[in-house]
């Protein structure tokens, strides 16, 4: 936009740009910032609806914010194919703004769809769609205004992405530091205690005190369990899925469970590959991992079943066992709430999904996770 323009900014355009930059630089959460951004555009352009879609790594358009459209309509434009016009840089900026007939019916009318490219420098990140009933004449000033709005949003999104990436790296580094500290301190202490208990066992062997033997055996067993738990905790703190995807990660977790416990575990998985974002893979995998850990520690189960299915964007994971179960009222009480189960539910919320835990004493336990993500590689399902 360094070229010479033949207009002067109108006061209303300057005011909108000021409000846009103030909104995007606010300290609110990202969702609130995008909502406020769209409402400013709604008010200025008298739009009946609006949406923001960003290009994903898998080459689709991800709907990240909207107003004035139903959830059904939102789902219909979620993970849509990339529109080629978004990449066009025209000599005449007026041609970079497109007005189309909307495919969505809003307030009983198919409004006009004003498409504004979202860019950071020369890279197109997505599109802002405004649905308007009035005819809009794209003047040079309006074209520059709309492109400026898209550029401001693009800069804000890029900044937010970099901040998120930096936070993730800091978390990863901190987790590795914690893992190293646990290994160098607590793990070594447990190893030393196990050695001392063995020495004590050998020392009292000539005495032949039955109660002393039972006590030492109990201590040794507790130390073995603590060591195993600590090793798993250290492994959890490090990079978890090794970039191999959710399905291979679950298969490894099932195989490890089988090897560690000797319990008969059956994995039913219709999919070999699921292309999910890494944060979704991690949260889903952790839920499965925690469920298997709980079975190992508490269930006294004979048979465990893990089921994973994918149907038109809905991912369903079921982990059930025939163990002793537990009283579900303890989960919901303030005194007896289990931290592991609480974390599982928080992870399900991060997935935008639903987690159900069903159990009764001596009736086994059923953990069921459902969440949505449309894998474009399975578009023919």
C-alpha cells in the first residue's frame, strides 16, 4: 500500500481504524477480541452476519469467529476448501475486494457476501466475510479501508500465534527441567531407599521375625510402585507423542499396559491414521493414558477394552473394564474428588468435547470421550 492514493481518509474511516487497532491491542482473551472486532465491522457496515476463517496447515478454512449465523450454518462453512481468490494481489486494489451472492440464508434472505482478505505482509492468512443486504459500492477509499482492516487483523493473529508458540516452547522447556530434577533428586532417593531396605532385609534374616519380613516386603512393594509412578511422571513431562499421531500413540500405550500388567486388553481401532492438531492429539492421548493408569492401580480388572472410531468428524474413544468400579458420588463431592479424573475432564473441555465416566462398585468402569475434528484426508467418509 505504498502506492500513491487519490483520496483523503474520511473521519468515519479513520475512526473505524482507530477502534479496530484499539480492539485488537486490548488485553482481552482472543475469542473476546475477535468478537469485538466483528461487532465493530457489523456496526460500521450494517452487516447482518459475519465470520472469520483462517487457512489451516492441512489446506482448509477454519472458522474461528462468527456472529449472526446459526450453529448449523457455522458447521457448513467449517473446514471449507480454500478459496483461490484470497491469494490474488491486483494492480487495482478495488479488485482485491470481492462481493458475492451468499450461499447462506440469513433473516430469510441470501445476502451479499463481502470478502476481505486477512494478510500478514505478503502472506494470506484467511478471510473476513461480512453478510450485508445493502448494495455496497467499492470505492478506492473503501478498498484501502477494508485491506487495512484485514492487515491489522493479520498482524494481530500472527502476533498471537508467535506468543502462543513461545509459551508452548517455554512450557516444554520447563517440563523437561522438572523431569530432569525429578530424575536427579527423587528418583535417586528412591533408589537409595530400595538399596537400604534390601540391606535391612538381609540383616534381619537370621532373626526370622515373620512380622518384620512382612513389613519389609510391604515397604519394598510400596517403593517399587513409587518408582514406577515416578518413571511414568518423568515420561509424561517429556515430549509425549513423538510426532507419530494419536493412533500409534494409543497402540503403544495399550501394548505397554499389556506388558506391565498382564491383563487382557483389547484394542478396536477402525482407523490407522488420524490427522489431528498436536494439541488435540496430546489431550486425547492423555485421557486414554490416565484411564489406563487408573485401571492398573485401582480396578483389579480381568478384561479391558479400548475402542476408537471416527465418523464424519466425530472421534469416539471408549475405555471400559470389568474391575471393581467405584462410587461415582465420590467424584462429585468436594472431599473425595479425584485429581486425575478432574484433569481428564479439563482436557476434554480443551478438546471442545464431552467426557462421560460411568461406574458402580463391582460393576466396572466406562470412560467415554467424544469430540469433533474434521480430518480432510477422510472427506470421502
